[in-house]
């Protein structure tokens, strides 16, 4: 039956969101942000991907609850297993990292021209590249924890109130998914505006004409101004130094720019502040070739300094470890399609094979297991497409599909496999020919 009222409501909501986005683009432009309309488009794309990842996670939990005899039984026997194995943090890390990598270089090239129209940003400093790779998984873990804490509250309340499995799954699919969209929108906007801040800082550090930076409070009309951010307006510091921010919680913070990831969420979310460069006009008078040389020199010097800082941090690193990189970054892209096996094996594959090999092995119970190898021929992970007839023992969704990551010690020696983990969205794409479709 066609629901004309529902369709009208959806259209009204879409129109409202479009109006909000148009107003936001105008506010960003007035505040001094480059590419305001493109930023809204990037935010919407990021929001959709984040919501899809969280919704998939919520749907898998709902499916596992439906297979349980009661909410209590799911909570006692399955919830913690799934919570530990969930791929939500990995999926969000992948989404955030890809989004930041796509927009920061483009924005940095725009911002550097606000100080020196002759320069462009063709490469990011290693410090910025490393920040992207470190912040993305950190944010993924934060969002997974927040999402799962919300699900746990629903489960605990349901047990206290004696709700049925059907009641809980309905609540998760209705209230939970609405919450996912709200959280996705808030996160997407915060991280896209953070990308602007990072791009500004990158442009300042590469531009020889920029000596300092000034914090500007934008005063967007829909935001209730934070008094401590209003007080920041006009603060000027050298470009390589942090600002002094008195926190609303009474703490003292040293952000390099507005929405710095080292700040607490209360100082980042809904912050629309921006910075502006303090320019040395005499440097702009130098020949363009000399300014380009100084730009390249600034990048090289900062990369060298950053390498020294990292070396100091990593000296104590030792013990049993997986690769330091997020699992998705170790896997090839295959142009968004299936990554077919390079060969099949009648016995369990070894931990070494040809570089970039994908070896498929079929187990006696019919499960298909694929082993993935890096460009040195060392195994990265194994992906198993089955629950082996024990759905409650493999509560990972996708027919029980899961992966184990290869673990290595500090000398690069294989030491075993990690605990089972839910497959990520990227893994679903690479192995969709053997992954069971979601119910």
C-alpha cells in the first residue's frame, strides 16, 4: 500500500535538510572557508557512508538477537563476543581516512593561495600524513565504543523491563538507526571542518610568507557561542606553535587550530572557528622561484624533524605485534571489485607464498578460507566465510564470516593468529563471491 503521507514527510525532511545545508554553505563562505558548497557535498557523502556502516552493525546485532532464545541469553552468551569482534571501528577508520586523504590536499592548495597566490601544495608533510593515519582509527574506536554503549543500554533496560526479543530488535532498528544518522551527520560535519583546519595549518607551514596565525571566532547564527571560543578571537601565535585555549571544563588546552583532535569533544563539536594567516610582505616580494625553493626546504626540514620525533617514540616498541597499519590499508583495492584467488590449495596454506597472492582453501565442512599475502609474500590475514554450522559460536553476521589477522613479533617473525574478527566492508567487497548475502 502506497503511503502518500510518508512520501510527503520524507520530501519535507529532505527539503529542510537542503535548506539547512544551503544556509551552512553561506555561513562557511562568510567566515572565510574555501570551497563552502563542495564542503557541504563532502560532508553529505561522508555522513551517508558513516550512517551505512553504523546501520550495518546495528542490523547484525539485531539478527543475532533474533537467533537467541531471549534477550538475557544473547546478552550473557553473545553480546561481548560480538562487541569485541565487530568491524565497525575498522570500517569507520577506512571511511574517515579516505575522506581526509581526498580533501586535505585539495583544501591546502586553496588555502596557501590566500597568503601567496603563486604557490601550490603538491605534497603533504609527513606529519600531516601520519596525523591522518593515526586519527582515523582512533575516531573509529571512539565511535564504535559510543555506538555499542548505546546498544548495551538498550539491552540492559530490556532485561530489567522483561522485553521480548521482538521488542528489542524493533527498538534497535527504529531508534538505533535514527540515532546513527544523527551521529553520522554530527561527526561528518566536525571532521570536514577539521579537514579545513588541518589544511590551513599545512598551508601555513609550507608557505615561507606566513609567520603566524590568528584565531577567528565566526559566530554562526545557529550556534550558541562558547564564551571561551569568543575569548579566543584575535589571539595570534607563531605558525608552528599552539594556541592557548581555556576549556569550558576549567582545563587548559594547546590546540594547533580549531577542532584539533587532541581537544575534548565538547570543544570540537559544532565549533565553526577558523584561523587566518599572518603574512610577511617582504617575503612575498621575493622571486617566485625563491619562494618555491623555500617551500620545498620547509617541507624537507619538517619531515626530518618529524622523523626524529617518531624515532624517539618508537625506540621502546617491542613484543608481540600485528602490523602497525589498520587491516584495511594492507589489503589491495581491486578497483572496488572481487579479488579473485591466484590459486587453490588442497591443504592449509603456508604463512608465506608469492607476493600479493590470494590462496583459497576449502575445508571438509564446506567452508571457504582465503589467505591474503603482502608484497613480500608474508600472510596478512585469512578470511573464513562460514559459521561452521554453529551460528551462536560465530555471531558475526554475513553467515558467520570472519577473519584472523596474522601476528608478528618485533623482528618480523610470525607468532600466530589474532582472535576472530567480523569482516570489514572492504573485505565484503573483495570476497563478495563467497560471502553469504545478509538476510
